[in-house]
C-alpha cells in the first residue's frame, strides 16, 4: 500500500548564518529544533518545498543536513541561493530547483512577487519576523491582498503543510501586517 504524498513548506533556514540569531532573535539551537521537528513530522514519501535561503558559509554541510532529514526536497531559490547553480544544489541533495513554483492556484516564491490574476495566493518567505519598518521598499510597493508570509520563526522552526498554508493557517497576511505595523490585536496572523 502506498502512503499519501504530503507537501510541506519550510523557509529561510539560513544554516550557518550566525547573524540570523541576532537579526531574527532565533535561539542558538534553532537548527536542532528544526531537524527534530522535521524528523518528527515528515515521512520519507513526503515532499518538502524549501522557500529558499537554505545555507550560508560552509556550504559543504548542505548534503549532510539534507540527508539527515526525510522527504524529497525541492528548492525554490532565495536571494542567498544565487551563488550556486541548480546542478550544484541537486548534487548536494535537492531533487529539483526553481525560482518559483505554481501548485493549483498558489504561487510559491522566496520573496513576494507581482501576482498574476489567475493566482489566489503567493506564499513566500524572505521577510522573517523583521519589523515592517525594515522591509525592502520595492517589495512593499508590490504587496497586495494575495501575499502570505511564511516565517520559520513564527511556526516554531518546523515545516508546515502546504494545504494548511493554502487554507491560510500558519501564514501572515503580508500587506495587512505591513499596513498595521504588526500591532497586537490586529487580524494579520491567520489561524495560528
């Protein structure tokens, strides 16, 4: 009997990026937490879509990391993944590499992008838990009601099911979050 293939999302791992601890207030052992959660949730038959920015420095460690966690891995290239070719990432453990991925009416990217009319949601990473005042102006200028931010920091360093993100669980309404500056009491956090 075959197991149902489940699709998961993870984003902005930033393995070996020491400054990410400070920038995003991550615990020093966030990689241990992520690996533990990944191994607990993901079956070998599952597919994990990484929304980019997977590793910094010591890139030779990528193979060991990807082999230590189950599932087929797809990389949606982030801004910090541009230094290596698609074949390099495939040789180090990813099964497929792309700049964006469309599944049904959902566009999956690293950064928010201009969203075509036939797309219902743009699931993206990149922004982390950074205060909106520090967001990149070109990204802010294109935000619309279709953008949904997935933040590794907000989901407690674990992969989340794609179908749950598509039903707006675990994601943040990016534009609303920016417009309200993330003030408590707003409805920008969707079904946490």
